[in-house]
C-alpha cells in the first residue's frame, strides 16, 4: 500500500493527454503549474492534482481579464 502522505504527481503519460480546457492546446509542466501552449494560461497543481478550471488559471502577463484573453486568442480557441 502506498504512503497516503506522499504527494501525487502528474506523470508524463498523463501530461501527454491533458489539454487546456479553453484553447485545447497541450500543456507543459513548470513547477507547480501546467502551462498551456497557446496563450500561456497557468493551471495550478494542488496536492498533486492539476486544477484544469479556467476560472482557477493564472492569466499571462499583459492580460487583465479572461474576457481580454478570449478576445485576443479568439481565432485559436476551439468552439
């Protein structure tokens, strides 16, 4: 049985299938975040679990709101 206090981690196999829920672009890991290839939304990893909720994502520098992000990347966001 595994140690319940050990933090879970996003492995390479899981990361290969995860996508940004907004842009549908692949994600890469940087520290405690998964970063979307398109647009650079930063999704937190909490207690070893990726939180892939757009509302929880950190916006990239220079973008003040989710609405502004959607407008800027509208041609790249899957519908």
